[in-house]
C-alpha cells in the first residue's frame, strides 16, 4: 500500500509530534511547580518562577503554532474519517495542554506569594500526591494518544477518582487551619491549587476521551455520573 | 432480501426522511435493488457480487479507485452496457420490483425512465430546443412541446440563461450550461431516476458547485445515483455512499462493493479499513 | 540580492539569445522546396502544353465546340455528346453507388458485430479499392452488359450502353464510397450515440437523427469526389464497349432509345481523338476536350466543398 497524500500525512505527524512535546513540557512544568511549592528547604526563588514563565511562553507559542497549522491543514487538505477525528482530537488536546501549563505557572506564582507563611505537612502531602497522580494522568493520557491505546485511555477515570478524593479531603484539612489566620490564608491558597490540580485531572480525562473518540469514532464522556464536587466528603 | 413479486412497477418512490426500516413495502422504499450483480466484458469480470439498495429521493454516490467497476454498475441501472457487444450481466437489478434484465423488458423504455448524464457534456449538435425535444418526440409525446421544454429547462436551472436563444446551437453554451442542458434533456422524458457518470469531471469548480446545488434541488423529484472520482463531491452532495474497490484476492482486476452506508458515517467513521484507507489517501 | 538578480538575468539572456546556425535544417528545407517546385513545374508544363494546344480550337470555334456533337469533320466536331454521356453515366453511378455504399458503411460501423467475418469484409473492401480499373471493365463486360440486356434495357446496343457503364463504374467506386463514408461515420463521437440511447432512442433513431446528420458533410465530400473519379475513368468503359468513333441517333428516337443506344464519355473522346496522331483531331481538338474535362472536374470539386460547408452550418 502506498501513501498518496504524503505531504498531508506528514503535516499530521508534525502536528502530533508537537503535541507530544507540549504534553511533556506541561507535565514537567507541573512537576517543577509542585516541587517549588512543597519543598520547605527550597524557598521559591524569583529566577525559578521566571524560568517557568518563560517555558509557559514557549508552550503558548507552540499552542498558537499548532492552532495556526491546524487551520491551514483543515482548509487545504479537508481531512475525512480517521484523519478528521485525529484533527478534531488534536485541537482539543492542544487546548487542554495549554491550560495545564498555565496551571503550573499559577502554582509557582502562588509558591512565591506564600513563601513566608506557615504550612501544614498533611496538606503539602495531599498536594504532592495530587500532583503525582495528575502528572501520571497526563503521561498516561498522552501515551494512550501516542500509541493509539484505547484500553490505556479508559484507565483515566479511575485515576481521576483519586484526585477528586484528595481534593475532597483537602477541604476538611483547610478548615482545621482556622486558629491561625496566616495558616488559614496559606490553606485557602492551597485549596485553590488543589482545585487547579483537580482541573488538570479533568483535562487529562478529556484528552483520554478524545483518544477514545479518535479510535472508536464514537464520542462519549467517561463517567459523566461522577461529576467532581469540591464539597464531596 | 427476499423476492417481492407484488410490487407495482409504476409505484413512485417513498418520501425521503421516512425511516427505511419501518417502511412496509420494500419496493416503495427502494427504487432500485441490486442483488448478486456480476458484470463481464467477454472473459473479464468487471464487477462481482454487488448487493445495493437505492432509496428513493436520495442521492447515492458510487466512489472508488479507477477500474473498481463503479461506472459499470451505474450503466447496469439503465442497461447502457447493452451497447457494448461483449458485455454480460448476471444477477438482478430490480426497478420498483421489476427485474430490468427480465426477458420481456424493453431496454429503450428502461432508459426513458432511468435517465443518464454523462462525463463530458454531450449535447446533440442541434439547437437547445431540439436537444430537449428529441427524447419526448421519439417517445411519442402528445402534449405541448414548448411547455415541456420550458419546464425541463426550469428544473435544470437553465431557463433564465437560455430562454431567449432556444433556437441557437447548444454548442454556443458554456461547459457548465451544456451539462445542465444534458440534465434538462434527461429530465424531459420524465424519468424518476437520474444516473450521473462523473458529471462534473470536465467542469470548472464554480460550474461544478452549480451542478451539485442543482442535484440537491432535483432530489425532491428524482432519485439520483452519481459516480464521482471527487470524494469531496460525494461527501458534499450524497446521502449515501457506496465504496467500491478492486478485489486484490482475485486474479482479474474485478471490482467489489466494500462498504455502503450513510455518507456522514462513511466520511467520519467508516467501518471498513479499506474504505478508511481510500478516503484518507492511504491507498496506492 | 540585486547583483544576484542581474547575474541570473545575464546568464539566462546568454542562454536564450545564443543564435546557432542550423546548416542541416536549412539544407533540408531548401531541398524540400526544390522538390516541390520541380513537381509543380511538370504540372505547369503539362497544363501549358494542353492549353496552348486547345487555344486554336476555342479561338476558332468558341463555345460552339462545347455545344456541338460528334462529327467526322474536325471543323464541326464537338464534345456535347460526350458531356451528356458522361453526366448520364455519373448519374447512374450516383443512383446505384450512393445508397448501397452508404448503407454498407452504416451497417459496418453501426450494426456489424466486431468479429473475424466483419474484419475480413472490411479488409477486402480496402483491397478492392486498389484493384486496377481495367479489371472492373472485364467484370462489367461479363456481367453488367448481359444483365442490362436481360432486364430489357439492352436496346440496339445489346446492353453496351450507359446503364452497363454506370453499373460498372458504380462497382468501381463502391469500395471508396464505403471507406470514406465509414470513416465519416466513425468520426462521429460516441458520446452522441450514448446521448441518443440515453434518452431512449432505438439504434436506428440514433443513426437517423444523430449519426447521419453529423457524418453527412464527410460522406458528401467523399462521395462527390468519388463521382469525379468515375467521371474521369476511361479504361473500363473501353472494355465494356463505349463508342470510340462517330455515331448518331435517329432524329425521331425516343428518350429510351437514346438512353439504351450507343454512348460515349468525355475521357473516351479525349482518348479516341488523341489516337489520331495527325490532323486537327489529335493536335487541337483533343487538348480542347481535356480542358473541358478538367473544367468539369474542377467544378465538381468546388461543388463538393461548397456543399460540405453549407451542410455543416444547417444542422
């Protein structure tokens, strides 16, 4: 079998390669941001945060580049069938990854703001765990995309349950901080970060949904019954 | 797929949109039913074992690579293959329940009811008027010919462009106009099926779009079957698409039907890998 | 960048404007021209010789030469009998050969199955077109002269009249008519046949309404030129008994008697006059008759062209 739309399919491959690179960047940025936040011996330095913001700019450039090329391919190559589904999936994945990188920057900026405030080890533990699960989710989702592995994609909702559960516990822990106003301020900021990480998990699930659509041609939302609830106990 | 003997040959096609599965009379739903169609040119088998049901007031597109037999199948619908001496057809093509290859069927009458538009616009070297009047005249049309010519031209969206030059040569028209004239000519014998064999392949993009627009208009009154090399055209105009390809497992380059379904489904998630490979250009 | 553009321009200019003298090509071109001129020269000499021979006759007799009949006296001899004979023969050829030839062409192109037998017939028609005309003369003598006599058109000549002559020449030109008509029919694009059949026409209706009208200009041109050939034939006529000397019909002869009586044709008159090597017949009358013959053929060819042009416009 010979390729008769070589240029078109090379363009698709280029887009996919850039998306994978973006996935890796978003995932590692998230890791670094959480490291800055949770490491007590590691007070957030301005330079580190600026480096992270620079990397976010690179992600944004890539995001815009993919978006622009996506439109060109769409207009000029009129993809159909699996190519059309791939295009559709890539557009969504692009947006999700860009937001994940933004979350990383937000976490790092928060780390700088709270560097003089007291902390809670339990809460930091939760954040670290949520970060680990979220990063694992990103890696899994992107791997299922790269390898066209439907089975792998379907594992995402279970992972997301862990994130949601940790996010729920977070609320209870932050309420315990009400004796110390500074600790409470820190706790509230951590609450926001937890909420961000929970959203990262949702983005990863959405990516997996796109992968499933790409592979099956049918779009369905994974476990739509368990919509995340911050107040869930 | 059982036999339907009770079908009224003059029955008109069922209205579109009506769910096919629940239609009581199959001959009402399916204007043409192809079963086990095999077509040969001498010793060469061009098409093998095609089953295809064409619904009324829909546009059905036949697509596939060159030599896949899609044009042959189209020409089986109005017995155009009769013109080729060595051509032979097996299986049944039922038109409103009547087998077109039955022993008492008159091919000339078949072609009046199942009109055809060809790849290259091929008006007769006569006036615009005579081009349209010829078919009805030889069929012994008794009504007002002027009215019929006007009506046919209006339906083919050509009337406003030619109403003041009906007596002029058809060759004075542009390619796109000539093709619409050919459509008007096919309509004039009041068929209920229109076969179109790559009707836009000789036309520029704008003329192509006008024909496509016209096809969607004509769908209300006619059942249209179009062979096209342009997959985007199939995607744009057709309700259902049949994908043919050359069967690699046969000794000869015989065409087979790979997949037949709703066009929207075919172009977003075809069920057959061969279809997917072809329409996405991963086919050699 | 600017220098680069200039450089490219210079290079391209040098490449494009370099003139090379093509000696071989020029020699060939001039050689061809020379050949053309030499063949034209032969033609001009021939025409000049004939016209100069014919001038005395036309100067002395004027149009009278054309309107006078056969005579033993060179002073009064003319070509009118021969013109009438030639036209009558050509008319018989047209009546016989046209329908048969065109019909055969239609059958071969539109109806005959493409098999070994058809190809055999087709090849043989082409071969027949190359058979020397004298052979047709023998055929005419053996068959048509007798046939004409048998059907009662023999008259006083026993069948050696314009009917047998016309039939013989008809058979002579039939292959050519079939070939040119078949080619004209084959040139009609198949898309027109498909269009006709597509709107529910029978094969005959397609031929009648579309194929024949489209092929008509070609058929017409071919057949008119073929008639011109029949007009100029001599050899077969001599074999089947055309009169080469003087003859005359009784003043009270009926049309039938005249038609079935002795006849002559323009090229035959040229032949018989030029045989008389001495005297006015060979020196001045034969060239004059040739001029008349050439004039008639010229008119026929012109007519064919006019006919075709007119037919092409009147679809």
